C-alpha cells in the first residue's frame, strides 16, 4: 500500500493538493484529526499520558484536558519530547489501521496530511513525501483571507513555521503553488500524484 506524505507551511495550498488526491481515489488521513480523536477516545493513550504527566491533565469527566496538557509541556522541552514520543506511537498505529482498511477497500494509496510529518518521523513510513510550497507574501494573503485575521498575526504565524529550505531538504517532491489559479495548481498536483500512485 503506497503512502504519500503531504506537508508544507500554512497557506501553501495543502487543501487543494489533498482534493486532487481524493479525486484519484486516495484515502486521506489527517494526522491532526487522528491526534484529536485519540486524545478524546483512546483509553490506552490516556493511561500512558496520565502515567507520565499525572492526573492533573484530566478534566472533571476524566478526559484529557488539552489546555492543561499544553500548560505542562510547552514550557518544558523534555516534557514535550515525552508527549510526542507517547502520542506518536498511537498515531502511527491508527495510521496503520486506516491504511490496512483502505487497502481492503481497494484504494490505490493513502495520503497522510501532517504539518510535522518530517519532525514526527511519520514521513519515514511514506514512499513519497510531497512538500507544498508558496511564496511567503502569497501565504500571508491567503491566511488573512481564509481566517479573517490581521496581517501582523498572519505574518507571526508564517514566521513561526519551518522555512522552505527545510521542506526542500526533507521532501522527495516539491509542488510550487505561487500566483497561478487554484485550478492550474490542482491540475499539476493531480499529474504528480497520478505518477506516484501508478
């Protein structure tokens, strides 16, 4: 079962690329959604997190409180590394489960959409890793339009992410999404993806 990793900074056009993959019958796995679903519903992951970070990360109903967990890990690099190590294991297991299900359904491939695809190690499980890139100013305009935020805030978000060189170094393929139309970019994306899943 071929796995295609999709990554890149915010505002670059990952959604358009994912739509192109879906048109080709590829099963899309949103790693962020997998993480949130596991936080809400996986008892084994909750037990592993509670064993490491203590019961203070649980809310009144005994569920993992994302804010409480965030307060613990974001000020402590070692705690954040431990969080990533714990959750990564469960996320990979769920990706494997969805990939097996997609294969049983006769899908041509799965695509894994993850901002931290490379840093998390999930990219290593992919036969191809496609980085979606766009010029910084184009991305800022797109984020402002999409989310109705100020230019200053959009700029801060863009500056906080990995630069283009990181993706050029770590991805097997790069799709540039500059000033052209979304349709033109979608068409180029479909051409590349069709060649990858053949």
